């Protein structure tokens, strides 16, 4: 650490103390007491405090950057989204909109995966397998079945979020998607319960 302390208050006879407790801390300076009797002398003594060459700071910066890159490279990433099963550039058919009665039957089908895409969480339809926010379906495709022919049943609170999720699922190549028309509101209006709300 380098300190420069003005010992006298009048600039005609200024005295300063210049000390370096860590000469390798990026500064080169004399480690003795300096004395100036005029403002020019004060400036001359102060000019002895000069930065060391930038070589050591460049090396430190390079080391920090390499360390940061190593940490980023070691961070686990989400599994890649499975590729669509159809021909490139061709999406699957759109989701089939169904009422609460048909949706209840779809949820009971063996092998069909039921996904709540509503945010924020406001409850689940009984039998729900996954909760994935509607706008994160594409980035979380690794959580969905790899087989694009697996049946999916999706819903949200009132319909718009599941509509967007259905479009994304179609782009990903899922061929058997049913969407609850009117969402959880229609489900409850049909006298059916929600869990966890």
C-alpha cells in the first residue's frame, strides 16, 4: 500500500511522507521520506508516485478471464431438445381443442403425459404429470417425451397460454396433442376439482 501524507499545511513549506508497504502491489515508488519546501517541490515528490508497467495487470486480467471461461465451460447445461420426428421444416398437426369431459378422458389414457403450462401456479388438474411455463416449453423440451408420437394433454387457466404452448409443441414435432378449451376455468365450470390451489 502506498501512502502520501501532507505533514505541513502551508504550501510554501510542504512536507510529505511517502511510504510503500507493498512495493509489488502495482506501484513503483521510493520507500523513503520525501521533503519539499515549495509547491513545485511538492509536485516533484508527488510525481514519484507512478504506476508500474501494465504487464503484471495484463497477466492478471488474462488469468481471471481464463478462469472465468473454465468455470463457464464446466457448468452443466440442459439436455438438448429432441429433434422433430417429421421432415425438416414441417411441423406436426395443430393441437386438438377438447372440452372438459374429453380432456378428463384424455388424461386417463395410459401413456399420455399431462402438462400444466399456466404461470403463475394456480392449481393442477388431477393426473397432471408436469408443470412447464408456456413460454419455456421449447427450452425445456428435454423434460418432454423423446417420442414425438407420445400423447400430450396441455392446459392453462383460461386458454391463451396453452394455445401458445400447443403451437410450440407442434413446431417441435409432437403429433398427438390435446388442449383443454377454456382451461382450468372450463374444468371447474364443469364441476371438476383442482389440486393444490
